[in-house]
C-alpha cells in the first residue's frame, strides 16, 4: 500500500467519507490530513464546467469552453495525432478552469444505431475505438489533467440504462465489447474509469467484482481509480468489495452508516476500504500537479482553430458526381434551417457552452459573396408550405443549391433512444421539391449517428459533417470549396434500412433484460459476414483525389509479430490524406467468427503523384479468439487473408498467410453463428450461453426499489400524482409547457420518471430521502398504512 502512513492516521469514518463525493462535482477535502478536494467536469468533446448548480444532463449553465466535434465525428478522422491534440487541448482548458478530472472519453460500442448516445462514442469497431480513446487520454493526461474512461461496460442503450441487465456471451464480451477499454487501459493508463449504470449478467457494474477487479485490475493491470457514473452506485458494501473507489456525486453520506456497521460486524473487510482510499490518494497526487505553464493566454482562440482542423478532417464525402469542390464565387443558395442554426453537438451531460459558433451559412460566406438563404423547413417536423415554396423559388435562381439536412435535437440525446433511423419528413419533402427544379444539389448532412438515406440519389454530392463542433460550419465550407480535401471515413455502417440491422426486431423489446443474441456480429462484422448490402460501408469516404495501392509485403518476426507494408500513390490532381485499413480474414473454418475484422490502419498525406510506404504492425492478438474453456486468448492454426482496403468492402490488396496455433475446431453451436441467415433466436443463443432466468416485469405487490415512477404509475395513484408533479416541474424548467417534442423536456422527463426509486436519493439527496422512497414503494405495492407507519418511525 502506497499511502500506509496517511491511511493509518485516518479514522474509519474519514476513510468511508473520502470514498464518496463532497458535492455534485467535487471530492472531499480533509485539511487536517492535507488531502485536497478534486474538481470533476464532463467531457468528452469539450469541458462542461458548472460553477453554479450542478446537473448531469446539461441543463444548468456551464462556463464557455471549446466545443470540439463529438466522438462519432472525431473518429472519422482516423487520426491518432489529431485526437491526441484534442485531448491535450481539453486538458489545457481544464487546467485553466481548475478542473482536475475530465469525464471522458466514452468508448462504448455501437451495438445498434438507435442508441441515443451513439454520437458520444467513437465507433462500431473496438480496435479503432480503443486506439482513438488511448490517443485522447494520452493528450489530456499530458497536461497533468485526469480522465475518466466511460461507461464501463456494456452501456449500449439509453433506454432503461439504469436498470437493464445485459445478457452476453463471453466471446462477444471479450472480443467485441471490452477490447476498446482494454486497449485504452493498457496503452494510455487512464487515471480513472467510470462504471456504467446497467447490470451485466444480473450484477450491477458498480458491484461487479469480476468486471472491476478480475478483468480490469488483475488481467489488464489497471492501476487507477474507479468511480461510479452519476448515481450508479447500487450496493456500497458490494461495491467496496468489488474495488469501486469513488461514489459520485455526493449522496450526502447515504451509505456511510451501513458501511461502518458492515466493517464492525465483519461482513466487510476494512482492508477493502483501505485499498480504495489508497487508490484515491494516488489519484489525488496524479491530478493535482497540473501543468499550468502549458496553458497560453490564447488557449481558446487556438482551440477554436484546432476544432476547425478536426472538423475538416472528420467530414466524410459520401458522394460526388463531379460537382465538388465548388468554384469560388459560385452563385449559391444555402437552404435549410440547420445551415443557419447549426446542430453541432448532442444533448445531455456532454453538452458544452461554446466559446463561439460558426454556422454553415457563415462558413460559405467566407468563400462567395453571392449567397442567398432560405430556411426551407422548421426544426419541428411539420411541413410549412410557405417556407418550402420560398426555398424552391430561390433554388431556381442559382447555379448550386447547398441543402443542409439531418437529425434535429429531438433524435439524439442522452437518456433516450431513437425509435427509427429516418431524418425528419419535412426535410425529405423539401429535398424532393428542390430536386424537381434543380439538378445541382449538394447535400450537407448533420447528425451524430447513422441514418437511412433512401433519398441519396437526389443529391449530386453528399458531405456528411456529423456533429462537428463550434467550428463545423467553417470546416464544411472549407471542404465544399476545396480549401481542404475531404479525408474522413465512416466509422460505422450506414445500412440501407433499419430492418437490415441484425438486432433491429429485438433491440428495444424488453429493455429491462437485454440478451445480445447476435453475439459479436454488430456493424460491419455482421453485414460483411452475412453478405448483406449496405448504403455506405464501415471505413467508406471519398476524396477529391484518388489513391493507388501496390506492393503489399509481409515481414514476419519470431514472436508471431509481423509488419505489413504497401505503397500508396496519389494518382489524382490534388494533395490529400488516405486512410488505409488492414483487415484480418480467417480462411480456415474453426470457431465461428466475423468474416473480417479491422486490426490496423494508417493515415498518410500525399502530394499529387507522390508515393509513400505504409507499415502496419500485427501481433498474435490480431488473430486470436477468446477461448472460454481456457479463459485465455488463443490463435487457431490455419490460413488467414491479410487485406488492405479503402473501406471494409473495398479490399485493394490481399495476401494469404499461414499461422500456427491450436487446432481449429468447429464450435458446437447453432448454425446461425456460422451462416447468419435470418434472425438469431433465444434457442440459438442458448447454444452459446448458459440458460438464464427470464425477467418478469413486476406488478403491484411485487414492485421493488429498481422500479420507477413511470413503471408503477398505471397501478398506483401516488405514482401517477408524482409523475404529474415531475411533468409540471420539468415543464416549468423548460419553457412552461408539457411538450414531449421539446428535446430538453423529453430528455429530463424520460430520465426522471424512469429513474429507479433507489437512485432518487442519490441524484437528488436534497429533495428525496431513502425513507420517502420506501414509503412510495409501499404505497405503490398497496401498503399505504405500513408505509406511513415506517415513515413515521423512520424504520428504513
Ligand atoms: C452520464 C455520464 C456523465 C455524468 C455526469 C451521467 O448521466 O452518463 O457520462 O459523466 O452523468 O454528468
């Protein structure tokens, strides 16, 4: 133990107290022990530092800081250096604002495109997400600022995120859901990790010893501290045993008494608490020596420029029928409300107050004076004929229409999921109307998650800017007018329709229990293996130039490591970046596994006519599968194709190699995992997973503290009244109306009314106490008098 001396000077009460926050954003200070408090603030695409009242959904004000593109956009840069710079820039702002730990990055997998928080996560690929997370962490921590890698683990939906129980087979967990965390932990040593709200196989992440101790610390060697997501604490005693160091935010000592009693009666070992204290003291040492010298006067100006550069690199050119780049001084009409009122980040805890904001309209005006603008549609999804007609009339007068469309705030938020993958119908209708009168339509798409694009043919070019941060409008114009050559490549698959997604029929079916029937077949792992056509594949993105791949070579070393090299030549007329992707594709049939998986990538810059060699390293893990019987990674002997591609379906070069390992053996499981034909069923799943008890929704009389007001309101008058009360209070906070189409209202309403009773005192200790939630529970179960009696005696 590193801090034996300090710990031996602490009372049990002090030790327990240190392991839970002081306020919404601060940890506790103990002056007498020279233990300072730490200040935490949200990330991950900028700092959300709140100086007034704190909240975890981005409702109350925060200090202005640089809003970078969100993770889903940033990942499209595939640029480790740039993302390191972004982490560093956010770290510097943290130093300037007195923030010790930034809550980010988020590196959960995109199991399904509808997850409301996909915009905050990097990619559907764990290798790429891991590498980019590590880069972000390296950058941020280089300033002495701490990070919190989140949300560990399997937080892959927002619907019922606080109670859902993820049922997942071991291979899917090891090969798909955990590697991004594993890579980031091993390569970047994050100071803290944030546990997720949900359960895994029946155990909440906060209490999950296998996850937080065995896998994280013993297997991966994590030496930082683990904190809860805000209000994610389930059972403080089990959490101490699991190695959960810090409860956030402060629950005003809700668990302290129980923990002390547990130590006194021997059901909790004091050494478990000492270990947590020891790790927290290390955390304090690591994050209170920030490098203030690195922060310049112009940090916000400099970071705005960096945000622009990252947004330029993250724009993905999806289509270009010889219309882009546009001529400078072209006569253009900018159409679309989103071009004037940009959507540049998602809603929820990551929402930053930007230092400035450049719209697409502002950006285009820096290239041509001949610009006119029409709104065309409203943000609320209903057609306004007058707006549409005005836009069509305007379009008739110009050479080029730049139409900005995409997801509006109501679609992407923390706290709820989307229900479909379409963009608003009024925008689509406008596009159809414009295409009747104009052929030169350039579509600029905004939005942080994959969408259906059945209207794709109507645009002559499509530039996808995603959620591109405060400088995104300028960056989009830089790309449209060719000041910068597009190089972004998608890091998630764009399917033809939502129905094509492997888990589309059961993703939200029983949100309290989520069996991952499809195992590791998500995103391109599914589409390529099932040979299903998509709109745009993983890794896809165009450029204003073209690249040729040649001379692929493989050099093997003794320890199973190898280097893949190839020559890339810029064969077009403009300088540009190319992202080369290396996939490993097993050819010998052994265990079931995806047809190909990304195991390396390289980004390079080439002048016209220039060639360079790329070199990508592989190791044994690049070929391995997780063997449950041995609880270890193994490589199956056989032949593997190493494929160099411009995206996961555009393989330009490949080489077959033989790899030695264990004997390949076909898995004794349902054929679905080999053929991927049709939908996986529970019967299929039970051939790769132990039987598990089905979740049966609770009814009156059996409700427990994991139930929410929303779940109990149909059968309980008290819960109905509380629900109405919540509605009223949130309406007052968000503009006076009960309006489920108002994104802020919906987010707050969904999260508050779906909050399990147990979490209420943790997130709002001033308004709700444990005795009161027990009383609500008793009345919901039809035991009003018993509840009242207990409340009066404060028995709970
Ligand atoms: C989010 C976290 C965030 C925390 C604090 C939670 O609702 O899931 O990502 O860091 O709030 O705002």
